[in-house]
C-alpha cells in the first residue's frame, strides 16, 4: 500500500512539473506581467479532491521547490510559495463548506494565489503602490481559476475511481 501511494505521488509530482514546464513554453502574454494559465494547479486540484489536503500540500510544495531549482530562482520560489499557501488555504476552507463546486474552489484558489504573490511583492519591493495592480490580478486569477477548475473537474471524475481502486489493492 505504501509503495503504491509513493508511486502515485511520484506520478503526480512529475505531471505537475511537466505541466509547469509546458506552460513556460506556451507563448502566453496577456499584457500583465506574472499572469500564467496555472496548468500545474490542475494537479493540485485533482489531488485535493482525490487524495486530500496532505497530498495536495506535499506535491505542491515539492513542485515549487523543484521547479524553482530547475527553471526559476529563489525569488520565484518565494512568490510561488506565498501564492500557493494562500491559495490552498482558501481552497481547503471553501471545499470544507461543501457549498462550492470544484470550479468555484479553483476560482478562489486562482484569485488568492495572486493576492499572496502581490502581498509578497509589496513586502519585497517596499511599495504599497503595487496594490493598484491587484484588480488585474484578480481578473486573471478568476479566468485561470475557471479554466483550471473545468479541467480539474473533468479529470477528477475520471481519475477518482482509478486512484481509489489502486490504493485499495
């Protein structure tokens, strides 16, 4: 059982890293610096809804650390970690209420991810004027959250039985 769970975690981590890398290759420039599609967050959502909070936190943390070391920088890791922490906190709280769809939870995750990153940027750059950038980031988080949520919903419906079955054997 432990070996199967470890193998699943490894596959999800690899998927998250590949999704993040592919996202870097897609020429996506909406005119707002730092805005991304958030493809790796599909993995986080699937984990949150199939394997739980612990798995989502672990794989997201490892993804941030490894992708920062492989493709980014220390600053990139700090911004990603702040966004991910606030995002996962919001998603877990909304998921627990059972009043929001997976897509609704994903939208909150996208928005709070950007809020976390702008808060870190305000602290690092020591300027509150970046707060004016927040409405654009909220719109970007809303849009990315919808796309991520719809993809995650489709994948979760298909993968949930497979994951549960593989962990029971």
